[in-house]
C-alpha cells in the first residue's frame, strides 16, 4: 500500500484554484467515500478516508467552496483494518451541502451516480473527479504483470460515471463487479502513467515508473538468461546424441574408415558435450567448425549407407529418448 499512500499524500497537497474543479473533486469524494444518514430527523453527511491530509483537504474545501463547517473524527484501527481512519462529518446544513454537491437532486432524492454538472464538465473537471474518487477509495499496486489502478465504487451508476470521466480524458478504464463490489480498473502500464499524470501525482508517477523500469529490466534479464540456458541445454543434448551416433558409425565401419574421418569421430566420442567450435580447437592441428562438422557428417553417411546394404541398425540405433529429453 506504500504506492497508494504516496499518491494520496501527493494529491492531498495538490493546489487547485478553479472553483468548478474543487466542486467536482468534493462531489466525487463525498460520493465515493461517504453517504447520507438521517440522524434525529436531519440529513448528515459522512465521508471516511484513510489519510489525515485527505480529511483536512476535504474539510477545507467544504468550508471554502460551500461555506459549511465540517468536523473530523478519528477512528482507531482494529480487526482487519490497520491504522486510523478519518471521518469527515457535516451535521448542520447537511441537506444543503448534499443538494449543492449533487448527492440529492432538486426533489430531495438521492443521486446514485455523479451530478450532471460534474458528468458534463470540462476535461479538468474529469481530472478532478478521478482525483476525488482515488482519494476516497483508490489503490495502486506495484508495477508488473498484475499491476492496476482501481477505485472501489458505491454502485454501478458511480462506476459508469467514473468510466465516462476517464473516456473524456482519452483513458480506457473498465467497470466490473467483483464479489458484489463495483470497481473501476485500469491495468495497462502506460494508461496508468497517463492517469496519474492527469490527476496530478507527478512525484508518485516518477517512483512508479522507476519501479516499473527496474522490473522490466529484471524480467528481460531473466528471459535472456533462461533463453541462453535453454540453448546451451539443447546444444549439449544434440552433442551427446551426435556422439552416440558416431560411436555406432565407428562400430559399423570397423577398419573401413578413412583416417581423417576416424580422427574427427574419435574427437566427438571423447568429448561428447563439447560444441563443434570446441572440437575444432581440440584437434591437432586445429580445425574449423565447418571442417569438423563436414567430417562427422560424411562419417555418419558412410556408416548409414553400409548399415542399409548389410541390413543392420544404423547410427540412430544408439540414440536413446533420454538424450533428446528437454
């Protein structure tokens, strides 16, 4: 959760001056982090967040943009939840704030998604919506194969509104329901980076990109190492199989082997796991890889021809499945 906290900490201190952007952010935070409650016949607004800086940001925005006082209540962690949580509560004028932020419509009915003024706002307002939603209920996982940026939503309508805000920013996000919980998820690494930029989390983006680059370099190194290891293993297996065929060829031909072919064959048998390059260097005088390969090829061809003529098993008879098992 270190990445998530660093993003939220940075966003909590991001300066936003335009009124419409602050309104969009507050509406999103209240929608994704809170809800409406009726206490003693009055509507009370509560929003729960996980950072003190986020709680202070929301409290300040409610006071400066809408002119309402809010209180912050600290809830100590317990059970599955570690660390304190912070509840921002508006008791007095709660209904007025609910109407102003779009939690209630003109008829006093709860709005299940986001208010139309926010949904139809500018691109900057869409960025503010994502910033508020992430501060309220967002998370960012480590870069890698399963990396994701996601926001837990209070319902499918809010999820679709958030997907629409992402679409206005040119960002592909998907709404899905997981075990009865609605979420909006972004998984592509470049798209996550673009969304962090649009929200204003530039420092967190740098840290995320650095980790992403390290993982990609490590993964590439591992793939190359595995590739090289597999190539070496296949080369060694091929050399062992060739050595077994040469042994059989020498048996079939007996004394009917030209000296230069016998010499190459004996080198192959004596050094079964050596490459053709290494066999050439072991020869006296040294031979090229092509010269060694050519001699061994002619030796095997002579032996297989004689085996066919005499009706006996050829050079392949000495190659066992174990030698070819990858």
